């Protein structure tokens, strides 16, 4: 497969199969010829016992994935499963001596196409519906360099990752049972990352997530009241005000939301109404690579001297089968670092009540992110 790329870079996609039958895809931007080498490991199939139960009190699904307790936790750097497999070394998840970007099915998924059947109700009580957690979880390796970070990648590589996100969004959206596709990156041990290697994940959920359901409800009521697009109105308002704008491009604007919850938070929103990565055109993908990298650069300098900031980058996409015209692709990037050496923990009010208290004004956050670029 040939797809677009920054400055005419061609991204080549090559499929492969892992020892236990999982799918793997190489997305190459610099590797001249991709030779598909076999995965030589004797790897048992992991049985996916994931189920999901309906919380009758909140109307939300909760996935129960007990098999994930056994997953790899912070291996020593020379046993990183996301490194390339070098000659004479123990095989990793990627049976190639080099790669640019690689995507593969998670060995310990919360959602899988092969999820086992379960009784339709917990204890046979209709109060508690239960389903197999059918879906898909993939791992995206951003680079073969164990010690790099997303923010340190060249724009051309960020562009390749965007191609991979677009390709996988389209593929996962077509899978049976998948209702919403969520690419994200957890960065930093402070937020529970189990592997240091620069990587992200893509979840294909079998339901519309609670956060998205809430956004859709708000957008639908705004549409009914005004006939207008809620996220579009927010974007227009932010650009008109400028008080919280961090970056303003041709196709994208980055701003701190007026009611930011986190001590560092920024949203990156496309000007055009696009449901997901797959719907972005080449110019939008090109500019996104530049602006997203710029934003991560600022994030690392938001408290002055460059520091590794733990962050979560969540790419919201419209659900596949419902409310697709009510929302659009956008990034929510946030850090729980509130000052050097200090973290914000989600304590009683946030964890117990989902009532957020932020010690920093959104205008201050925007000012810090703007200053971090100069
Ligand atoms: Zn590694």
C-alpha cells in the first residue's frame, strides 16, 4: 500500500503474522525494502477472557480483563519487547532488525475479536447485563529507538505515525462489533506506563465510551437549540478571543479549553468537520505533523527548563455508527504535572464525584505553553 507523506515521503505498509497468529503491520518511510522475516518464537495463544458488565447505576460499560494482570511490566532495557529483533539476540515482538513504525495486536488486550462467550446476565439478574468484550487493541511503536520520545521524532516520522493512525482507524472501524476507535499515548511511569519504549495504543471499543456519549448529548442539544455545530462554535469562540490559543494554523488550532480540568491541558482541533483520522486530507495530515510536534515541544518546556512531562494524548474520534455528524476528530492532551516535582492526583472530588478542581487558570496554562515555544 502506498499512502501520502510529508514532503512527498511515501509510506509503505506491509502486513505480517506473529507466531501466535496476531497481525502486525510495518509502516515504512525510510527503509528501502521490507523483507518480512518469520516470528520464530514458540508463543502460546493467549485466551481472551475479557468480558464487560453494564453498570446499571451510571449506564456505563466496564471491561473486566483479568488476564491483563500477567502482562509484561517494566522489563530491563535489554529485554524490551518493542525493540527490533537484532541478530543473535532474544526475539522481541517485532521480528525485524529495523523498523520505522510498527503496529500489532496487543498480546494482552482488553478487547479482542476472539473474546469468549459469557452468560448474558451476571447471576442471571437482568439488572446486570454482561457481554464478551469484543473489539480490538493494538500497539503502535513510533520508532525503533528505545530512548526516543514522540516529541523528539522528526516531522516526517510523525507524519508516518499519522498515516498509521488513519489506516488503523479505517481498518478497526470495519471490524464486527467495534463502535469507536481511540488512538492514544500514555507517557511516563507516573501514569502507569508499563513499557518505556515510545509507543501508543489504539482501542476499538464495542460501545460508545462514556466521555464521547456525554459529548454527543451536549452536541445534540446544542444542535437542536441553535442548529449549529458545538465543537465548531467552541473553535470559533477560541479563535475570536485568542486568550487561550497556543497555535493557530491553516487547518488546525490548538487552544487551552476555557474550562480546562488539568494543570496542563491543550486541545488540537481541525477547522474542517472531519470524523476521524481516515477522513483527513493530505494537507491536514501534513500540518498536523508539524503542529502536534510543536505542541509536544512546548509541553516539555511548560515549566521552564526542558523536562520529561508525563502526559496522556487522547485522539477523540466520532463513533462509527451513531452521532457521527455531531462531533469531530480532536486531540485532548494533558499532564498531571502541576509543578516541577509535584503531581496532581485524582483524589476525592475528581475520582469520587467527577467534579474537577484546577489550581491554575486556563489563561495561565495558555500563556505558559505560548512562552515555551520561544
Ligand atoms: Zn525498546
